[in-house]
C-alpha cells in the first residue's frame, strides 16, 4: 500500500506546473530530492509535452508566457506571466525540452524560463562572423545537451559543437551546405537539428532541408515535398505538432506550408495550406510561421512578421486575429513546454550572468557583440590551423 501511494503521489506531482513543484520542494527533504532527481525531471517533461505548453513572446527586456489553453478561448491576450532573463535578449535562436538558447549583449547562454536558471556558454572568436546559425538539441545516447554553431567563413561553413557535460566547444565536420542569409533558425525534431540551407556557395543556389544528427554529429539531407511551384524564393523550417514543417515562398506569390507526418518518409509530406501573399520578389523574407495546432486540430496558430498572431481555419480557410495587449511587436514567438530540466551536473548553474562568465576568445565591440576586423580574420586563420579537423571532413 505505501508503495502504491508513493507511485500515485509521484504521478500526480509529474502533472503539476513547474511553479508549484518549485514550492513543493520545501515540503521535505525527500520531496526536494524527488523533484530535483533526473528520473522525475524526465517523467515531468513527458507529461509537459502532452499537457503543459505555453506561448512565449520575447522582447529585448523580457519573456512573456501565455498558457496555450487560454489562447484558444480568447481573441485577446492579457496579463501574461512575465519572465525576466538575466540580460536583455538579442534573439531566441533555438529551443529544446523547455530550454532556450539566447543571444544577449554579453554572449550566448542557455536559459530555463520556468526555473529562471541560466548557463553562460564560452564565446569563441568565430562568433564575430556575420553569417552564423545556432541550434540546441539533445543527445539521448550521451544524455547531454549540445549547441551547434554553423559559421560561414570565406568558402567554408565551419561547424563547432558545444557539449554541456565537458563545457567546451570543439570542431566537427564542416557543413557541406551554405547559409542563405544573415539570420536563420534551426528546429530540433527526432534527434536532429533541421534548417534550410543553400546547396552551393552561389547566392542563387537552391535551398535544401539539411539535418544535423545531434548524436552522430553528421549532416544529411531530408527529402523535400513536391512544391506546386519549382521557383522557391525563400524557405523556413519549423516544427508543428511535433512534426517537421516547411514554409516556402514561391514566385507565384504564394506561401505554402507542408508537414511531414511520418518522419523520413517522402510520401508523407502533406500540403497544409497555400496562401496568397504580396511580397517583393527582390527581397523575400518569409514573415508567416505556423506555431501550433488547436486542440481540435482544425486550426493553426500563426505568427505574422512578429507583429500579429492569428488562427487560420484549415476547413473554412479564414483568419481570426488574436490581439496581444501591450506588445506592439516582439523578437520571437514560439510554443514551449514547461520543464524542470536543470543545468546542474553539467557545470555551474546560476540565476545571473556576468561578463566575466564568458571566456575572452572574442573581441567585443562597444555594444558588447563580437566584431570581425582584419586582425580577427588573421586570428581565425591561425586558429583554424591549430584545430584538429575530423578525418572524414568531406562533403556528404
């Protein structure tokens, strides 16, 4: 009977929000040890993926959280749960299992918005390069979180991997593809980070869906759907309902949204919708991104140009605006699960970040961001000669 009661209590606790669990750690030492334990954290994460998702809107000063269930019930969002990170946010570049990868004016850090814990990452000299991509994923084999940095330098696309357990960066295989523009994003699906890259160095090269296996640390291509228009002007890769999703702007001035319902199966690509939009073909930037399905599955919440949210009815093909009170615009919009995932055990975890927490491999500009000049370019060339390159560092 006591064992059954204990199992019941653990099951109930695993379904509670993080805010309540952080308070319940004070009940007793056994409860503290339970809630902070790795097994319970994983159990809680599984439940959160099903039951506890929230919409996160990021501004430079704060993160704002809205329980997803409330968004479906109202046409306006009021009184959000405000989360203040240690430093002003430049961008939310990736997320995984409730953790956010942030760029700030002092560097890059991992941040759990639910526990308010932060982990600064060492800054590398490469971060001054203008073309770069960061992504966050989980390696289930080594039970480690990894950050991938793809940095385009001259005709190479350098790939550097940061692992939390050893708290260090190291060189991986060069990315065999190229970054299409200054700021792009990656999404974590099925053990890999996915991104839209250029096949060749040529600026007019076609886009491909590339995947970086977080465990094997190898790149591969993901089969694309048969778009209605072969002339794709821009492409974004997102995650929708746990599935890989691609958004493309075609020359016919239409935006198509496709979902891969069975991962890795080309035939499972399904056209979710095709919407006519006006845009300048000479400077196309996709401004429409799907965020999540409604509980009924017949509507999709979409973020338009970081200024508007709306529900799109897949059956009626109609839009319904969702007013965000007090926020005329934001830097980032995404759906995130509540998580107890801790950075303890992977090194120092803190609630604040100081400039001294970051290594000084990079020269900082007056704004605090790494900068690239001729001297730094020389340093990078020299540094590349010192770094070991994987033997199989060839194009795939």
